[in-house]
């Protein structure tokens, strides 16, 4: 008796079907490559910023003083006491924080405004080609390229009372003051800090505005000149509207940098800044590392972070709404 075995038909695989898994794997590799390249930067950002930020938030809820500095995790929990002390503006700690906040707001508004104004004016002036323009551009960027500590220490020597260059020019040569001024103490410390901040900040505004001016077609200025528009009308009707998006980002970056600036006042005045130049960054440092009350200092830092987040969010909301209105 013969048995006929049924054989399963052999399926032939087309070359296209064989290449499909390889194409899918290649596409996955291409899509995942940018994320793999970003992974080291994300890990570094996590270690440098996010982890210390989380630790600082935890410290703000602890009664962390010099007695627990060896092992801060053993400090007792204080709840919201550090925040209550910081915002109690009738008590000495809260009143000093409010004073420092007011000084910081005034200093930031003046510094950002002057940086933007000087940088924009210099960029517009350097827009047209002339002999020596490249050299002037390089000289304008020197304050921005110098290390902060080297530049501020130089200003410290220039602001000296007896042999500083500032008093030599203002008092000895120009005779604008009756006697040499103290620039690093008293009320004049605010103007000294503002001068240094504007001096090292306006080249960044100049650089950003110069880059934005390159995107404005020269034909617009030529057509406006043929229509009889003067220089100021061209700046008002062409330059400033065309730089709106650039200026929105520039002002936000300058605001965040200036409001959080610690290096300039610390190098200029040392650990104890004068009351007229007591920026909130230095004030938080003094509350943490001078009085050894790290819990209160951490609470102040968290409050500062929340304030900056609210201001930044509100600014972005207003500017985006204004941009949509202008486009409509």
C-alpha cells in the first residue's frame, strides 16, 4: 500500500520583502541617531542643573544650619517656615530681601535698557560699509570676549578712590566733581555696578542685532529713500519692525542674565555688597554662606526661580500674542 505524502508548498521570498526589514532597521537607526547624540548633553544637564535644583528644593524645607553641614540630610524638617521667614516683610530677613529685590529690579531694567539701546545704535551705525568697520566691530566685542573676572578686577582698580582712572578723569581732568568720589561704597556703588554691567553686556546686544540686520533686504531702504524717508523714519518704519522677533529674544536673554548676575557684584564688592548694590543673587549668597542658614537661602532661591518662571512665561505669552496680532 503506497502512501502519498503531501508536501507543503515552498514559498518564494521576493527580493523586495527581504529588503524591507533592513530598510526598517536603517530608518530606526536614522531616527534614533539625533537622540543618541543629544544624550550626553542631556545627562550633563541633569547632573549640573536639575539634580542640584532638586536638592536645593529639598533643602528649602529643612532647618539646615551650620550644625548639620556635615550631613545635611539629617537636618530636621521645617515645612514652610523658611518661606514664611523670607516673605515676612515686617521682619528683618524679609525686609532685607524685599530691599534687595527692589534694587535688583531697578538695576536690571536700567542695565537691559541701556545694553539694548547702545547695542542697537552701534549695530545700525555699523550697517553701512566704511573704512575701518571691521576693526571697530572687533573692538566693540572686546568687553564681551574678556573673561568676567579679569574685566571686573580691572574696573575695581579704575574705581579706586585715590589713584583710580575714573576719579582721575572726572575730578582731576574734567573737574566735574568737587572731590574724588567713593565708587565701591555708598550710593555710588549702584552706578559703578550699572556701568560695569552695561560695559560688558552691550556688545552681546550689538552682536545679536547685527546678525538680525543681515536679514533685512537693502531694497527696502533704497525704496524708502526714493520716497523721501529720512534716516530716523527708516529706522522706525523698517529696522525696528523687522527686528521685532530678534529683540524679543534678546531682551529676554539679557533680563535673565542680568537678574541672575552674581559674578559682577561679587568680584566688584566682595562678599558684603553695599546696600545700594545689594543684588538678590549676592543677598542669597550672604544668607546661605555668611549667616550659615542654608534652609532660608534655599527658600529664597526657590522663590527667585518661581518669579523668573512667572515673568518669563508672561513675557513669552505677551510677545506671542503681539506677534499673532501683527501677523493678522
